[in-house]
C-alpha cells in the first residue's frame, strides 16, 4: 500500500515513459542521384528504416524561434534566423548560407535545458556531403568552458576539436538526428567547413529537443 501511495505522489513527468522523437520531416525535394565520392568516413547505405532516439514524453523543440548568432559577421545569403524559424523545406532561397571556410552557427535557448536529441538540416535539394560537421553544447556563450561535443565528423581534426569518429553523410530531407545523453546547456553550436558542391556552409533548420533543466 505504501509503495502504491508513493508512486501516486510522483509527478506525472516522472511516471511518463520516454517516446520516440516525434520528428516531422519536410517533403523530399532532392534532385538526381548522389555523385560517387571517395571519402573515408562516408556513411554506408542504410539497411532498413531509420530508428529515432527516445526522448522524455514532455520533451519539445526548444530551439523554435530562438536567437541565432554566427562566426560570420553576416550571412552570404538568407538570414541567421532561418535556422530556427520552423521551415525545414529544401527549396532554393530558404536556407542561410555562410561564407567559405570553417564557420559556425549558434542557437541560444531561453534558459539552460536538459537536451536529449538534436536534429539539423543542411541544404538538401541535392545530395551534398557537408564536411567537418561538429555539434557542441555549453552553458558558456563563448564555448570556452564546459563544452560537450555530441557529434564530430571531422576525421582529420582540422577544426581543433580532435579527430571525429562520426560519419559524414549525404544530405536528405531526413536531416541528421543526434541522440544526446541528457546533456545540460543553453547554447548549441553547429560547425562545418564547406561541402561537396561548393565551399559554402548552408543550413535549413535546427531542432533542439529537451526539457528545462531542474
């Protein structure tokens, strides 16, 4: 009886089971087939449907409408705000383009959160591969302390974060979903260094799934 009463006293958020990430995909607008590429850490073809990570039942996309800054003084095309505007479509003109070379975009959440998954879409109208994709979380807006790297496809360590073991991959409307082990932070940075079609760095949308930190 005491055990039953204790369970009833727990918050509903504790009792609720985790659920698969409720990701809504944009329409596929990719043109043509991927160009064959010789890249050592290129992701092999998928075997079967993608399995999405589980997140707490109360998890939401905390990035929607949040402010975005960048290593670039201004966008080469589009606007930084496109990264969190909720539009994941791959039509020409709806992405933000950063200059060539190593660049990053940073999302500032309203407050520190417990992050369980991150999804990001680069330009996916054609089957491009974006290089040196690194995703990091921190409570420091300057990313000098308390930095957690949750994805790193920089196999040569060119960006200075060590040699990454994650794959580079062909962009598609599915984006890249990154499971995160309940890392706490308020800022998320997305790094890249050009792509297989051009030296630019392009982004369509980013989602940061989590719950406010206790």
